[in-house]
C-alpha cells in the first residue's frame, strides 16, 4: 500500500483579524503573547462561524508563537469556545443549581423537542443549537439563557416559543455592535 499524502487545511485570517490580534499581542511583552490567548480565541471564533476547528486552533498557535496543545487545553476547558459548528442562534442554558431548581432542565428538554434536536446538535436549517453551560451569574433571574451577548431571563415554555419565533423572523438582537 502506498503512502497517502496528508495536506493540512490552509487557514487564513482576514487582515482585520490579524490587525486586531497584533493590537492584543502588543499589550504583552515579547515572549508573553500567550497572555492574549483568551481574547484572541474570542476574536477568531467570531470570524469563523462561532466555532474553532483544529486547523483554526493551530493557526492561533502559530500567530501567538505557542504550541498547539496550549490552545487545545484552553478551548477544551472553557465552555465559551465551540469545538463544533453551532447554529446561528445558539441557546446557552445555565444548568447550575439555581436554574435547575427553577426548571432549566425541563426547559432545555422542551426547547430541544420543539427544535427537533438534542443538546449539541444544530437544526437542519443551521438556525439553532442548544447548549448547557456553567453558571452565567444571573441566579436571581432563573431559569435563564444567553443568546450571543444577551441574557433572556425568567424563562417559560411560552417565552421560549416567542424567542424562537422572533429568531426565525430575524427580530432578535443577539450581538452588540462594538466599535
């Protein structure tokens, strides 16, 4: 059997992203650019359909001059980084004590059933995904979820129905404008 040539996927970052990474790196002394990793990963994830593939993580390591394993360790530790494709609208439900006591698990199940997916899956149209996260720090407003940059609180099945319908209609602001 002959050798199979394995080609590495070519990942390119936009000029705008590279300029932003350069600014982030400039906040730290030479040799300490790993300190910018969390913020760089957010920026890169935003430019790559809200998820980080292995080739994208490898490119981050290259740009920061660190080992790929150093990037993988961070991405696999924090739930804010997505390791697989997600829907345009990703419902990130808090699943810690306060939210669970107020019905988060039932609401997650309700939402998954309504969308026809399981947690971690993306709807066939690419619009939605459902994910559980650790505490989002809004215990007094349980159950709640984060959609992009925004929290949705005191959730009920009826509120989820409306949120899903509003997303389908394009009537939901989920990322704030940053200048």
